[in-house]
């Protein structure tokens, strides 16, 4: 099993969640977060006073997916989330060592 962490812009979250609903996902959690990625160099141009406001809103979606479904999951999410513009988001795949219920 893998944990797949998807970070996208808020306006893309609904589309991503709809795509995920069609996939085999064992569990899912959604969080509203703020942060920055590659656009950090752009944000560095802001003044020190503006820095606290420089974090951009994002939606973080945690999914737990069977190993055999990870590639299909990533392709499906990328297809609906990619706009080709900076800040589209990231997908991280993490191993899950153990699950306790």
C-alpha cells in the first residue's frame, strides 16, 4: 500500500476529488493548507511585510492506494489537475509500512 499526497490549487480540488471517487481508494483525507513551491522566487520579490501573506492557498488530499493501483491513480489525477501553469501542484508517493485498525 502507498500513501499518495496530492497538493493542488483550490479551484482544482473538486475535479480531483471527482476523479478519485471513480478509483479504488482505501481511505482519503482532505485539508486546506497554505504554502509555496517553485513560485518561491517570484514571492521573494515581495517585501518583508508582505511575506506573511505570500503563502498561497492549496488543498492537500491524502489517499491510501493499493500498490497495483498507484500508477493508474497518478495518471487519472494528473489528467484532471494539470493546467500547465506554475503552481499546479505536486503528487508525492510514500510507502506505508503498516496499517493498524
